[in-house]
């Protein structure tokens, strides 16, 4: 092993423990319990395994930007992996470990190794990591030291770093510079706006970080919107949310507002009037929003981890790396999609989910979808599902998205997404009992047209008395739906509409305690829901969801366009 490829220390530290290895990336948020470090993603090969104290080997992370917060909480509570070893670039968990070391003096090693060393380590039972080497199975492999910053900082950057603009901005700039070093950035870039994902109360660490920054007097320098939070801010007390959860969740939102963030509380910031335009340089966190912004709007933002999103908002500066650069926005794989006749809205999240599985670590170009003329809602669903299974921050759709190439290099690898694969993915996401207790719409937050479509499909039908139906949406969408009468139509049909929350942050008692099986039109929530809620989750179209709301059942069958 000592004569193989490179072995680079990203964050220095010492660790010893059993090796836990996987070739499939994992999202720590929605995939790992912050309570004990157990893998709760029912679709992942490590499901049920404990990460606590292990040296975790995996290619990279995937999914939610909130994984950095989950890792920070595990580190602060001594339930984290002893070390992280990646075989490729990784930002989300690296940032969580970086914050733990820089702000809380609790470092864990983060190492990046070549594929051959990764394979060799995966065959070992245990390992020891020091400042200079990895020792496993009696073999010592030298570790190259952590990268040092070669940043060409402006005078204004240096002033922030020196504390001239306050302690909060200074701490933020320190974190940005450390992140830039491991990303290989040589300078920082201005951003026009930011979107904060770390306002979800995924763990106590999110609140500890936010309040620490707010207490340092931190204030955002660019317009900054906020993601969905973990409570209905104005109503959580009357909804009987336990104080032990509601108070810190509300305080987390308040800390960000205190720092100047706008209380938009939506995971679909591309539906706001402030949505970025083609070529605009922004700093967004929240995986579905990042992928939609890059792919559909043509704006530019890496998938910034929680905590780094705030640091960039506080300085208006981001490392010039990743998809900020033209060369990193190119397609690296072509996926030829078989387009069946008569598709409905469930086709798009299914395609996104499968595309992420076929392209877990690179930007794909999807071919064959243009004749279906996908709507903004279709692309929203596709991007959200893609971000669940892929680490890539964007994708291209030939003839649809603004940066999709007209001509593609002949030597690009090719994949085909077949109807057989679609059927297998459908069964994977739609397993579970046929009896339905809850219909979940709005992951990501529902658009006005989605609310209208659901109201129209439910028109004239009576909701089953034992089925709850909940739609989550942003304040702007709800206000417009009220003006146009959609809210009244939905309320008349027994549908609850919730602001501030989204399905990936809903907990009991807002999540009906009696509900055992959920149906959703979201590929994202169909994947994360079982681990997050402890319930069985079924996937289906809006029509399937409406039928379940009326009958209390969702029969096990493929859609007509797939059968």
C-alpha cells in the first residue's frame, strides 16, 4: 500500500478505529441519526450500521448540504466517525469537520486518497491515522500535509481577515480561506445573493453555531434568503409542538434573522421574485435549489455546505472553485433516456432519481426528454430527486436547459436509462402497504401551479376521513394561492397548508402521530422519508396522491406509461 497512489491530509488529526467502508456516497442529513450516529437511510448499503468511532471510507458525500451540521453535532457529542477518508473531492462533511476544529477545538482527520489506496484500505479491518501516515494491516502509507492557502486576497479581504469589520466577519473569512485551500482556489469571488440552509434545526449544533456567530455581531453583506425551518414559526405553540424542540428551532431561525437574513423560510427560493438569472454568481445551500439554479436558471453556485453559506453571506465572498468556473460546468456523461408515451408528473422525479444513481459523482447530459416539453414544476421535481442520489451540483437536459451543449464529444461515456430501470426504481420507491394514512405534497415547497393542480384534481371529491392531506409551501406561494381562491378550495376539501416547514423537517405532532404509511409525489421525500419519519413511504403522481386521499388506498401497480 505504501507504493500506491497519493494520500493527502485535508484536515490533520489523529484517530484509530475499525474501518467501515462503502462504495456508495451517503448523505449525513436524512441518512445518519444525530442521536447515535446510526445510518438511517433505508436505501443505503450501510443501513443500520453505527458510524461512531469508525474510520469511514466512502467516495464522497451526497444529498443535503445540512450534512455538515449533522457531522458537527456528532463531533461535539462524541458520536462521530473517528476519521473520514474520501476517494474524491468532498465539501459538505469536510466543512463540518473544519468548523469543529476551528471554532470548537475538536478536530477529526479528513483524508483524501487515490482509488487504489481506497481499495486497499477497504480490505483492512482497522487503521490508525497520525499527522504523517495511515497505518493499516502492518503497512504504513505516508500522508501529504494539508494544503496551504495560496489565495490572492484583495485589500478588502485582508481587512476582513484582520478583524477590521468585526469578529463575526473575521471568523467567517477564516473559514472561507480554509475551505478555499482544500478546494484549490487561488482567489475569492463576489456573490450577489445567498440562501441559507443551516436554519433547519437538524441538531443542536446548528443552533450553537448560529448563536455563536450572531453573538460575534455578524451581519450579512448581500441579500440573503432562508430555507424552510423546523417549525411553523407563528403557530408552533398552538400546534402543541413540544417546547424542548420548538424553542431551539425558533431560536435558530431568530439567530439568522438577527444577522440580517430574510425570513423567507422556503426550500424553493427559485420561486421567489429574487430568483437569480442566467450567469448570476450566487451562494446557495439546499441541494435541490442549487441544482435547479445551476441547471434550469443558469445561475452559478457550488453546493455550499451549511455554515459556509452563512460565512459567504457575511463577507459577500466565495472561493472561486467548482461550478463557478466554466470548465467545471461541462457534461461528463451522456444518459440517453427512453421516453415512454403518455407520461404524467411522476415521470420527472423518477428520471431525476435514476439519473443520480447513474451519475453519482459527475455532471450528466440527459438526452431524449425535449419532446416531452418539461414544465418548471417537472424540472423542479427532477432536480430535487437528482440531488438525492448524486453529489453533482447540476445537470444538463439536451434542448431544455440553457447551458446544454449542441454538440457532444464522441469520447464521452454513454448510459441508457431504460423502462426496466424505471420500473425497478418505481418499485423501490413505492414499496409499503396499500393502506394510506397521510398524503404529503411539497418537497421541495409546492409552487402555485402545483397547488392549483392538486386542488383541481381533488375538486368535487370527498377526502377519506382517516387520511390527512398536508401541503407545504412558501409564504409567497400561499399568499398568491389565497388571492386566487386556491387555498379556500383546498381547505374546503380538508387539506392543510403549512408555511415555514417542509416535509424533510416535519416532526410530530405536525406529522400525524397515527399515520403509518405516507404517499408523496416527491422522489426526494420518498427516499428520505422512511429514515426521517420512521414510516413507510410510497411514491406516486399527483393523481395517485389524490386517489389515496379519497379512498385511503394506493394499489401496487405501475403507471400506465411504464406498464
